[in-house]
C-alpha cells in the first residue's frame, strides 16, 4: 500500500476556507510558519492568479514564499490582500 503526502492546499476549496486557514495560522504560528501558510493558500487559489492580483511576477511569488525566502512585509501584505484577506491588529 502506498501513501501520498497530505497537501492541505487541495482542501482549501473556497475563499472562506483560505480566510479561516490564514486566520488560524496567524493566531497560532511563528512568522515563518505563517509565511508557509500564505504559500499554501496561494497554491490553493492559484499562483498565477495570486501573482497577478498582488502585482508581482509568478517567479517572484514563488521566490518570496520558498522555504528559504525572506519576503518583505509589503509583499506579504499584497499577497494576503490578493487572497481576499486583510491584516488587522485587535
């Protein structure tokens, strides 16, 4: 019996799924874990679509969200907005 790795992006089917996923990640994750979650959400929505909506190239999006990427806050903000979310302090 073979198994496949679990890919949460395949289960983020709606914008609301993505919002809830990022909300939970923002509340419970480290900075690097949150950036990883943003990458998962971007894959779920479609990297080309997110890149276009964020005003960055697809290659730049992949580079920013790579495990060794160090995206600037402005980039993360643009991506989060492209995912239909906002950053807020409560």
